[in-house]
């Protein structure tokens, strides 16, 4: 079995777009009012041509 490298080669240079900063924390999505009433994505039904379908 081949040994896995645990260090980068000494000739490795980090690309300019790499950063050592931690990733930003996710933010909660903004609450939005549904103008048509109950959201089909929340309740699992879609209405097509007057027929509610589940998929």
C-alpha cells in the first residue's frame, strides 16, 4: 500500500485566492409572508390546473 502524504511538498505555493480566515457563519433565512395563503412547498402539495398533486 502506498503511504499517504501528510505534508505538502516544500515547493507548494498557496493560490492567491486562498485565505486562512474561517468561513462565515450561516444566517437564518428572512421570514416572508405568503400572499396566496399556505405555501405548497411547506405543505407538500402543488396545484396544477385546479388539481392538487403530490410528488
